[in-house]
C-alpha cells in the first residue's frame, strides 16, 4: 500500500521548461500595456500565481479594485504574447514522459494544480500529448490562486483521497505554501522558479534537483 497514492504536479517549471517564455511574456505585456519595465527576477517571483494576482503584484501602482481595466489590459497582452506570439519554446523537461509512464505503471493517480489559465494548460497538454496521464486538473481562474488550498481541496474531493494520501510536487514556494495550507506533504523541484534554500523554508519532504529523480525517491522511501 502506497503512503501517497495521489501525486499532484505543478505544470510550469515542474514538468514543462517554460519559465523563460513566461518571463519574457510578462515583460512584454508590462511594457506594451503599462509602459513599465520589469526585471527577470520580478517576473520569476510571481510565476505560479494566477495571472491577475501576478500582474497585481508586479504593478502595485495599480489599484486592484479601482483600476481593473488597466490590469485586464496587461493580462490580455500577456495572453496574446504567451499563447500566440512568443517564439521561445516551452518543452517538457527531459525525461518527464518516461517518469509519468513509470508512475502510472506503478499505480499512482496523477493530477495537475497550476497557476495557468485553462486555455493555456489545455494548449500545453495537447502540444505535449499529456492528457492521458492525468485524472484531473485544476487551474487558476477556475479556482482561487495559490497559495490558497482550494485547488488541492477540489482535487481531493473529486478523486476521494484525503490530504494525507497526496503529495504536491512543485518548483515554487507558492506550490509548497498551498500544500501546507491544505495540510498536505510536498516535494520541491529546483530547476524552476525557486532554489532549494527558498523551498526548504516550507518544509518539503525533499528538494529534487531534477523531476526525473521523483520515482527513485518514492521507491527508495517506500512512498
């Protein structure tokens, strides 16, 4: 009997090498729609949040209630650039397809909890032919943004698992905070947004240098 039969993955920076594409699209949108230059570090810090939450954090000069039109314009510019205009590739991290094959073969149930929009996630899943791996998915926009635990709570409810039977796997502190808020254990991955020092502040079981180490970790620890 597995201790954690349900594995819930973040998408960007965890399974998909999309950080550069997200950063450049956030920079483009802020410059085009708000005339503001944002740094790579600023952009990376908000990856994992829902889009409106990310833009609000990047633009504290805009009131989230009084200037919703301005924020929405930046969001629209981001979507257009990321989904259609940005030529930077966002491939799967090397070995992800083999990892998911192995986890499914071993009997784990897999799910996704992401800050991406539904259209963005569906486009990426289709591009990489990943749909058959995941029993269910949750996106920002349909649910409250990370680190609120709503996405995880809905996945648990739909699939009839307890928080103690699930692991959240992600590359940002937003993922691990969300897991803590859901009373769920987590695993950090350090090839995305945040480094091990930052991730370890949120008490993951382990921080992996590469997502492909996950299966070995689970098997070695009989999880």
